[in-house]
C-alpha cells in the first residue's frame, strides 16, 4: 500500500488524462495507486506510457477504490460520466477533482454538489484557463480601476478543430464542452456572477459537428456588466486563441487582450474634442504563477487538503459557470431570456465567491 499523503485513482484514461499525468509529476506528495477506464486497454496503455508499473488497472471505479487505499479521485471521463464517477468517489470517502464541465445536466450538478456538501469532502473542477499568467494580468488590470467601472466585457472564439470522437456526436457541443471555459473566465475577469442570458445557438452550414457548433450569447452580470460571447468551433482561418479575444470597456477606458501575451489599454487624454485623444494605460506587471494550467488547479486543490482555503473552482462556486452554460442552452431552445436562478434552482443560496 502506498503511504504518500495523496493517493490517487485516475478515471478516464483518454486524451486529457495525459495532461493530468504530466501536470502532477511536480507534486512529490502525490502517487497514483489506480487507473480506471471502461476500456482496460486504455488504462494499460497509459500505465506503460508513464512508467507506472505496479499501479493497479481496472474497469470499475468502486472495485478499484475497495482494493486500493486511495483518498483522491481524478475524474477525466466524458461529461455524461462525471456524475456517477464523482458520487461513487465521494461515497468511498475520496476527495474529487474532475474535468470540466462539472456535469452534463444541472440536475446532475446539483446532486453532485449536494453529495459533496453532505460528505464533507472536497469536490472541485478543472478550469485551467484561470491559471495562466496572462489572464491573471488582464484581470488585475480590469479589477485595478484603471478602466474606471467595468461596463462591458466581450469574448470572441473562432477555431476549427477536427477532434473526431464524442464531441462530433454530442448536442450543444460548443456551449457544453468549450464555452464553459470562456464563461468561467468571464466570471473570473469581471468578478461578477451571472444573472440572465439570451442566447442563439446553431450549426453552421459545412459544420462537421452533429449539433450546436456556433453560438452568440448576451449575459447580464450581477454588477451590471454586460458580457457578450460569440463563438464557433467550425471556423477555419484567422483563428482566435483558445482563451478568446477579449475587450473590456470601463467608464474610464478600454483594454483588449488576445488570450495570449498581447494586452493593450487606453484611456482618454483630454476632454474637449469629438473623439477624444487617448493615452496608453500602464499595464500591471506580468507575474509568473508557481503552477499554471492544470497544475495550477491541482496545486490549489492539494493545498486545500493541507488546510488552505477552498480552491477557486470548488463545486459550490463552479456551479455558477455551469449554470451559464445550461441557461444559454435553455435560452437557445426556447428563444427567450433565461434567469440563472431558473436553472440553478435549489442552489441559488449557495455562497458566491468574490475574487
Ligand atoms: N480542461 C481542458 O482543457 C480539457 C481539454 C480536453 C478535454 N477536457 C475534458 O476532459 C474530459 C475527457 O475528455 P477527453 O478528450 O480526454 O475524452 P476521451 O474520449 O479521449 O477520453 C475519455 C475516456 O474516459 C473513458 N470513460 C468514459 N466513461 C467512463 C466511465 N464511466 N468510467 C471509466 N472510464 C470512462 C473512455 O473510455 C475514454 O478512454 C471531458 O470532460 C472533456 O470536456 C478538458
């Protein structure tokens, strides 16, 4: 039996699991004790690829948790499996860090959050796009007051990846599988929670996805900010970054960020012309995070198990990002403005994190 403080069973040994295994190589307190996949060959392949000889492999999470002394489950399965995996792991006394999206449906999300709260164990979600040096700097600029009071936040996402696999078959592919990142980023940047959304979703001519490869959404946020999203996963040429092209407009100036290393901000330099002259706004310094991407979320998750505060993406907070997705889907289906509290239901009294 492994005696390290963090003993992990990883479930779902597909594409993203490799990112997790690379990310966790820097945490000496953590050891893998089991790998689970419905297709055992996937688990065996992953074990061989990462030199994890001696780590158990299997097809059933509950059996694996009974035969190992795991205290953490990493959930890298497909979205429809997240609810069952998380609830099984919590029921066996494990803390859970799972891939986005938290769940495929709000009903499953609510059951998972309730199970985590009842168990007293930690359940958090990977939202790796919060843990990038450049978004931390963009957010610091927006939150510094240099733009005045934030009024408007826009995000554009135009990419044309050919994934194959579950994404090309699923419904609402852009909103459910990708926009969750952008919506969560919008909450992080604006420091606000969603109130309502109007969304139009469609599958453009030529799309190689079965459903919903494009969407436009207008969110009203709790601090009065309007957040707009335009996205497509079947747009080839002149691509944005995966982190989106952003524009933040405040009462005192504007900033644009390309999701990478380019950030510009300007404010008026005078008061007496039709279009006023502008001057650059000094940018906050770019600071290197100790861990970025997946490793950043995992570091905060492990720190919380060592007694530090709950991670930013703890389930009671992350359900608000998921609610943005499901409210957008509901709006697109019914052609009307949807209140976030309509989809978050019984959990509308959950604590709200102010970053
Ligand atoms: N954070 C990110 O940037 C990021 C990037 C890619 C994928 N993801 C997320 O990661 C998850 C997995 O995506 P992927 O691209 O690795 O998919 P994938 O299809 O490559 O791998 C999923 C694996 O899970 C296994 N699986 C499915 N249901 C299972 C179950 N009930 N028990 C055990 N194993 C099960 C499948 O057999 C498969 O091997 C999704 O939720 C996806 O949205 C996140």
